[in-house]
């Protein structure tokens, strides 16, 4: 097991954001974190990363007895934020190379040949070799997102935390990235926690889904077991038709109000 979350809570002063969340992540598992806007998904990821201190509960990481050990944690967790801050001008290659920082021998050590080879491999995997020398501030939103994913891949963490990683991508690139993450889980036994809004994307690529609402886990399980018409209405407040494909995975089709 890569991590276990036990009764995790978090509050901004007097506003409770997360309430008694418990879940686990195993090697090779893609876990989808879903729920309406404001349900606590991004806050949950920030508590895992140590950016926010929980007001209750605990997060236990495999092989890291002290979660405040930032260097060990940075080698375990690779993070793709929802809205990356890119005010400083770097080339695409330089930005991806930053993912190698946790692997430097010391803060004064420079990147070695192996680090740079890994960056070139990431550029190739993502198909963005032609962008390598471009200033990242000149890229489109979708291109920037792929670069940030590249930095995550270069970091080589055991757990990938993805906050709406496909938000700025078109359908083709969305599938490309989700296929890549699925391969990372299946072939390299990476653990993936992906915040998603698309229920159908989660159904196709996630082994389990955790549905949050108002900071609490309403349910968790396999997509085919929990994605029902009643649940969609309870969580999102909409009527939907849920069909199942030949593989048993559900497809959620929202209904127009006029059709109800």
C-alpha cells in the first residue's frame, strides 16, 4: 500500500472543509476523486502533499515514518496542480528538468547526464520534442498542461497526484494522457489519484472512484458498482441516464431539464 488516509479532517478557521475522510491507495491503482465544485477535492490533495496541516486524522505513507520529511515525500509524490504558476520564463526542457530536483545529491549538485536523458525521454513520450526550446510562457493552455505533466513524469514518484489534469486538453489529448496514466499504473505499478469532473472518463480509466460532497466521502467503490442514476442525482443534483457497455462500465448521460 502506498498510502492510507485515516479520518482526515481540515478546516479554514471556523469553516470545515474536509470531514473524516478515510481511503487507501495501492500500487498499480488509479483512484478517481470526484464531486461537485467546492466539495474539497483539491484541498484533500494539498493535505496529502503537506501544503495544509490536517485538523484531525492522519496520512500514513509507505516507507516514510515521518510525513514532515519533505525530501522523502517529494520522491514519493509527483503533483500536477490545477492552475500552475508560470510567471517566470523557462524553456520547456528546463521546466521538465525541474522534476529531477528531488533526486539531486545535494542542493549544490547540478543535473547530471542521467537527469537530462530522462527529460529527453519524457519529451518523446509526450510527443512535444518540437517544443523543447520554446519559452513556456508562449505556449497554449493545453501545451502548458502537458509540460507540467512532463515535469511530474521526470520526477519519477511512486504516486501521481493529478488535480484536473485534463482540464485544459482537447478530447484527443485527454485520452492520450489518461492512457499514459493507465499504463503507468499497469506497467510500472504507480499509484494514481486523479481529481476528475468527467464521470465517463473516470468510469473508463479508474479502478475505484471516491465521491465527495460537502467535504465528506459519500461513497467509494468500483465505477460499475456505484455510478447509478440515484447517486448522480444525490451528488450532483441532476437527472441522468446511466447505461452500461459490453464491459460493464457505466456511461452517464445527463438529461435536459425539458426532458424530465
